[in-house]
């Protein structure tokens, strides 16, 4: 602990997502700013807790900081989550359903990913391979909010058609090509990017919000309102396991989160 640390004491169990301006997670030890660290959920194992911060912060920020969903005013509105069975999608489904009270439509295409999305709390699961038709078959001509966790431009035309006038689309995936924002003009639709590392990267005035969010999420996990999204654990912090984990992620077929147990 540094001499200016006030939020924790030596021996506290903590969890955090990290800071991409510092040395990263393929290491045994890290230096981290206390303002982006939370207390580890008491009810979870180390592995179950370790997979939460990156995705929970991303999902929380995209819902409540970017779209600024109001849990009273927006309760019952519809949200389409593209990439429901992925790491961020898995916790976003839970937050959207259990915290925001939204009607959650998640995308999946395989029986195992469909089942996973339903277990996270999705009200409807639609096929991302035929997105517009699948959403309409589920009973929705348009939706209030859309979260893209897969590929902004690949789904852009579908999103702009499905979004309700004055709705909001938000994405974490970025794009190597310009995004055609002009397609949102006639509907007066808002669009936001989300990057969980923005607060730490730019040392924003509200950087400590991530500390508060992580503690709120820990409480929700300990209360059983949220659950871990861990789905696979590799034993041993080795080069081989790091390579295997990256290969699994690059396959695009992982469900939930992967942890490497030290």
C-alpha cells in the first residue's frame, strides 16, 4: 500500500479491472490506483470474483453513465443486447433486467448460448444471424435501447432500423471504418461509445466512481441479485494457459468468462 491510500488496509481482499496505461494482467503483481479498486465479494471464490470487474464496469457504465437509464422512468422499456452470451453481455443482461427493470432481448444462435442468455435473465433470445426478422418475430417492431458488444458496423443497418425514434444505441466495439451516424438523424437517435478504461486513462475527475460501482456490484453479488459469469477455469498462471485462454477468446465461441487460477 502506498502512503496516501485511504480506502483499503493491508490484507483486504479486493478486485479490479486494471488500467491499460500500466503493466497488465499477464503478471503476478500489479500496481493499481485505489480509486478503481473495490472490495472483493465475500460470497465468491477468487476465480468467480476475478472475472467480474472488467465486464461489470463496462456494462454498468454503458447502461447508467452512457445511456443514463433511469430505473424509475425507463422501467419496462425494451433493450436489445447484441452478443448476449459473451462476457459483457452476460452481466449486462443481469443488470438490465434486475437493476434497471428492462425487458431484455439478447442475441444468440446456438442452443448452449441461448440457454446461457436465458439463465442470465433474458426475456427473449433472438438469432443475430437474421436480427431484424428475429426481433420482429419476438414481437418488437422497434426497441428503446440497443447495446452492441460484437461489431458496430456489421450490425449498423439492423440497429438503425430496429431502434425506436428518440432511442439510444451504445457500443463497446469500435470500428475501423466511419460509422454512418447520419442514419440516426431522422429518428433523433443518440449514440454513445463506451470504454471502461476512459476514467483511468485520462484520470477523470470522477475516476473514483469505479470504486463505488465495484462495491455496489459486490453487494449485489453477495445478496444473490447478481451472479458470477465464470464459465471456465484454467489451472496455473503459465504461458501455455495464457495462450490457450487467448485462443479460446479469439474463437468467438466462448460463453461467459474464462479465469486463470494462480
